């Protein structure tokens, strides 16, 4: 205290004044500079008042009266602190109060986010096991076509290096091979005879269901998905080899074999549809489309005997179901269930709150979730599950609804509403798959119509005036509809045959003109023209 008095110039003040000033300064509990200023002001005030005193006793007596006049030292300290605060510059007040406000907000956010790190998920369901059992028949021993397809992949023989390089050349076609190349191709196809037999056996089995390794229960495990991709790569190799065999035997006049193998590829593709992972189902769509396209190519390139046409149409009709489910989203929904159970707590009754990783899966958009966090109103597990249920219900209905469904605008026909931000990001991909599904259905219906029209011409010696004549002749059960048009598939006679097409994704009749790529080349499934199924266009992408 003596040091403070010396620094403040209070060495000549009475002891009571020095002690009082010290009590006020200590009671302020404020910044050092502000305390020094107050100490200097109080010291100057006492000094001015006591300078006229004649002796020390008079100074002590007057100083005591001044201390009593000031009142309680603690109260004076508070008043001095408030006065100093009021006298601060505006920028200083803004800075201090802003820092305090940010501190409060930070503390509040910490409290808000505590539930996101408190608790842990409980893994109750092995969804890989669930998917393995989902499509498996429940009664008795049933043969699974999957076993034969996997065996075909095992038996597949790669082409020799020379043949592989030849086949990789742009525009390579079986019919353009020279004698030496034909010999290499024939040898390779013969080596793959056992693999082709397994494909044929598999396509002839009624039931198919996917098989998954339940020892890997996390559906997001990269190794789980990696195994699936390797399987699909194997399917692609063996199917492409059978495609080459179709071209090879067709060139040698064995059209019945070629067309039978087209149906094998179709059957393989249909087996993969509406079961298992979405990517597996998309592979099934691609495989069936390959078989159907090759079948039309054979019909367009060669004159197929009438009995063979009748047999192929009959077999294709027996497998054809215009209302069958091509895509089943159960596995996609299960992927979400699995992520929810791994990123939410579980109260055992369907409830629980989102942990940090679960917020993207919680119900609502990002603004709703943010406001919910600030209100301590988190989307819970039950809400998240209900949102996933509703989303996939809407999505599945969209797959069943034709793109030209009446009462809906073009933008609404394939639109899948989503309340959740993350689901909303996936919706465009599903909407594109809807187009793939209806492209497949249109492709099937058009190919059956072509078979019936060719049979009609073979029996009557002329092409029908319209598709209704084909139905009246008993060669088709009904007139095939165009899911992208305004009625049936467009058919008309031409000088050298007939024209059959769909309006395609632009929902416009372009008069049978194929769409084109960005560089102007004709393309079968382009969205800027019609999809022409007959006549079969050569060298079209």
C-alpha cells in the first residue's frame, strides 16, 4: 500500500485517507489503468482539500470527516467502476459487448450440440443377413439360378492376347473377321462352351435370389460393395462372350441357336431385376437390353424362318409380363435403415436421438435441422425412419407410373419428393433410373410387336395396315402402348417394309427420326428424337 501511495503522490496524506483510497481501489476490481486513474483523482481531491490545514492534527481531523462524507468504500468502488465503464469509447463498448455476446452464443451452441456426442448406437439388425433372406424362397429346396451364373463366371476363359487386341479395335464386328481371325474366334468360343452351358442352365431355372456374405454386416463396408462389383464384372465378361457367339453362329446360318441365346441373355437379365442391391438390378436391365437388342439385330439382318419366329415369340411371350416389377427399392431403403441404426441412439422402442454422423439422415432440410438444434428440438430416430419410409414409398410408385401418365406434367411424372436434404440429393439418380425402367419396358413391347409383324407378313404375304390387325390375327394379345407417347407405339407401312418407333424421352413425335449425339451421330436412346426399333439401324450407337 505504501508503494501505491507513493506512486499516486499521497505520501503527505493522513493515514485514514490513504487507507480509504486503498479500499476503494481494491474494491473496484477493474482494469489496472482505470484503477490508477481513480487513485490519482482521489489523491488529488484529498490533497486539494487539505492543503490549507495548519498542522497534521487538523489534516487528520479534516481527512476523517471527508472519508465519512464519502461513505462506504465498497459502494464508492462500485460507483467508480460504473463511471469508468460509461466513459469508455464507443468502439471499446461494442468490442467488449460483442465478445461477451459471442461467448454466450458459443456456450449455447456447445450445450446444443452435446446430445450429438452423448450416447452411442446399438446395432440390433444385421441387414446383410436380412437381404440374404429377403428374396430366398421359404418353402422346401428350390434351385437358385445364381449358382449357375457364378459357375459360368468361374468357367469363363479369357481370349488370347491377339484375339483380345483384335476385339478391342473400334468398330470390330464378328462378320468382318478374316479367315485367320475367324479361326481364333471359333477356338475361343469353343473353350467357353462350358460357361455358356451354365448360363443357359441358369436362365432356364425359375427362381433366382442374391447371396450376400452376412459376416460383413456393415452395408457401407467398401469390401462388401467391392465383392459385388467384381461379380458384376464377371457377369459382363461372360455375357459379352455369348453375344459374340450369337453373331458368330448367325453368320453361319444357325439362326435358331443365335435367337435362343438372345433369350438366354434376356432371362439372365430378368433374373437380376427387382432383387438385391440397386446396382445389381441396373446390371440386370443392361443385360436384358443387350439380349433384346441382339435379337432385333438378328431379325433385321437375316431372314428368319416362320417356325423359328413363332417359337421365339412364344418363348418370349411366356416370360413377358408388362406389369412386372423391374426395380425394387427395398434394398435401398435397408441401406438407410442400416446407417440410421449406426448413427442414432436406440431406446429400444424405436426412438433415440441423432449422433453427429446421424444429422444428414435426420428428417427435414438443413434449415429445419439447424433451427431444431438451436431450439433443442432434434429430429429423432422415429422421425428419420418415417421420412425414409415415405420417401421410398413415393419413389417405388414413381417406378410403376408410366412417364406419360395422364394428369401429371412432364416434370412431375418422374419427380420424387424428398423432405430430407440427403435424400433430395439422391432423387435425381432415382428419377433417371425411372427412365431406364420404361425404356426397358418399351424395348420389350416393341420387340414382341416386331416378331408378331414378321409372322403376320410370313403368313399373309403383306405387312399389316396397323397394329390392330396383328391383334385381330391372334399374333399379339393387345396393341402395345408407348409409355413416352400419346397412345400405341407408332407403326406405319413403308415402301420396303414398315416403321416402328416410340416418341422417346422428349415425348414428341419426330416422324421416326433418331436422336443424335452432341457430334451429330445417330443414337438409339437419345433424348432429342424418336427411338426407332424397326428397321434396325446399322452402326447406330
